[in-house]
């Protein structure tokens, strides 16, 4: 949205341009009518009069034309002075507004904690931002291209203009307070450098990095990345799977984990389900009977996953369960246990 002050200045600039054109037209026609000048000579006389450059007259002027010229000089001095004043103020004010806008955005970023940092706003970065917006997760994007920042920056998508390879830019994005960093830069060496820098600043941050080459996988892991994604490999595997098991892939593609009303899969901390001072099992909770949802996975407090756990699986503190159900069943589960959907 354009700032109202900028709109005012733009309207003033438009007025100044119209006045300049009007003076030019009046001058040309005035000299043409009052003298025997050609159109070129009339334009020449008008321009040197308006700009007050001091060149000589094409031909000597009679008294009436001299009076017209005096009027043209006085008028043009006022209008040109006004135009210069408006343009100068606009340029200075625009710079001030940009600076104020950036300071306001930085203040908002400084207030973030446990947020996500996205490095690079290409295809992968945009997809990550879109999903985080759907989950209402706070994040900030680091991007080197100013045109990209100017085009996409908003209150919902805050940007920092700069190179994510620089520690200063990462600190500006609040890497020491962030919960996760996604490095989605197109160059693998840049991603390695970002991962290494972020890991040195924040030992506990979760880092997810993109990689173009499989040979970079190990380097990113060594640099400190928790997860490394190879988009080309995933895309190829997905297309091949559509040939081998098309119905299964179509079913998985139709599962939704984003939004409020169409979620099919939910990850829930066991602390939301019961008081963990007395350990319960999946059978004890009986989520299937209460909500219609099925427990299809369990993640223990060590981060280890168990697919399709037994009914007697104990639900220890700091662990999570993954449940599957229809959207209305997931909503019933969230409502029953007062779980807020992110």
C-alpha cells in the first residue's frame, strides 16, 4: 500500500510537470504569434527563456514581445523553482520513508523469538514461507535481491535485505533466538557456509538445508545441518512412484497437514492428552473411540520414531503421537483436548 505522504508528493510532481508543459506551450505559441519566428525558433526562444541560460535572441524583439518575454521569464522562474522544490522534497522524503519502514520492520523482527529464518526467496523459499504462513508460524526471510524484497515484503512476510553468509545479517534476523533456519539458497557452497555460521552462533537451532548435488549432503551434515533436502531427488522419486504405485501416491498427496478445517494428520505432545505424572498407554487414552482418530506413529523423548505403535505403547513425558483422521475427527480431537492448531 502506498504511503499517503508519497501520494501527496506524486500529485504535486504531476502538477509541476503540467505547469512546466503549459509554460512551454504558451511560450512557443506566444513567440510564433507575436513574431515571424518559425516553430523551431519559437521553441528555441521559449527554452532559453525558461531556463534563463542567457543566449542571444534569434531576431530583435519589438516592445510587445519583450513584455511577453518578461512575463514568461517571471512565470517560468516561479514554476521551475516550485518543480525543483517538490522533486527535491520527494526524493528526500522517500529516502526517509524507506528508512523509517526498514526500522519499523527491524523492530518487529527484534521482537520475534522461536521463529524461523528462511535464507533465499526462490522456489523453495517461497514454498516454505507459504506453508509457514498456513501454520501461522512467525518467520523472517533473508534475500539479496532488492527487487524481490520490494515486491514481496509485507507485514506477513518480513524481509531483511542482505547476504545470509554474513554473521551480521544472521544476527539481524535473530538467529540466536530462532527455533529453526531453512537455507534454501541455489548455490550449495553458500548453503554450507550459512549452515556453518548459524550453527556456530546458535548450537541448539534446528537447521534444514537445500542441496543440489548429492555430494554436498555429507558436507552440510558435517557443517551442522539437521536435515538436508535434495529437491531434484525427491521430485524424481515422486514421479517414479506415480508410475509404480500411483494410487498410493495420490492418497498421500490428498492428505493435508495445513490449515484449520482440512487437516488429516496431527502431531500432538502427550502432555496435551493427559497428566503425565501417571504414565498411560495408547489403549488407556482410547482416542479411536473418543474422537475417531487413529494413532499411526509415536516419537519418544529421544526423537526416535515408531510407526504403527502397539496399543500397549507407553506414552512417556516429552514424547509425541501422530494421529490420522478425517478433518472433522481431527477437529473433535483438538476441541476435546483444547489443542490450538498452529
